[in-house]
C-alpha cells in the first residue's frame, strides 16, 4: 500500500512540475507577446502630411482671430490658451484639440531635443515624441484633447510644464552641471 501511494505521490509531483513549467512558459509567452505589441517606427511621409495638415487647421483658426504662431513657447502657448478661452476651439472639437497638440508637441520637441515617432501598442497607433533612442516618450497630441473632452480646464501652460517635468529627469545633463 505504501508503494502505491508513494508512486502516486511521485506521479503527482511530476504533474505539478509539468503544470508549473507550463504556467511559467505561458507567462513568459505573454510577456514576450506584450513587448512585441509595442513597436516604434519612424514617421512616414503620410504621417508628416497629416501632421502638417493638422497644424495648418489650427493655424488657420488662429489667423481667423488675428493671431499666429511664431515658435516662441510663451507666445504660442498663450495663443493656444486664447483659442480655448474664447470658445473658438470648443471642448467637443476633438480634431482641432489634437491639432493644438501637434503645435505643443513641436514646441516640446524643439525645447527638449525630442523627435516624432509612431508608437504602436495594444491600444493602437499614436504619434509621439521620443527622447533620442530611449524608452522615454511624450504623447502631446492628446494632452489637451483628453483633458478638454472631460471638461478639465487645466491651462495649456500647465500641461506643457507637466510634460517638461515628467521628461526632464530622463534627459542628458547639460555640460558643467
């Protein structure tokens, strides 16, 4: 009788070991697949055209109110804020709000030495800013739109500052600091 139970125990141990091995391999497979779902690629010519069109849309809206963008951070953020405060761009104007994100993204890219890329993950395809070849990204296209769509009235300058604060620790230090 003892031999029979010890045999069963040995068999159960093998089954347990096989099950644990399968669980481990499954977890490893899921981890591998999730990292494969995240991919980074260069902006395509079609992306560039789309981004430029989006910026033209918001530039036309600004011009219709007697304003323009000039690449100066304080000035351009103030123009974006005035478009929101005046109601020229409303909280339900998703395309225009995202166009504002491209303007803000260009300002961030210039100030932080970042570049536009295409970022794909389980959620979908996004245009994002990347610092060098690191895994540090900003997603400025939706920074304004997602807030405004839920009536979050955080100022454009505060959103910009929050992005700066989030990425600055990952930037290379300046010489002599």
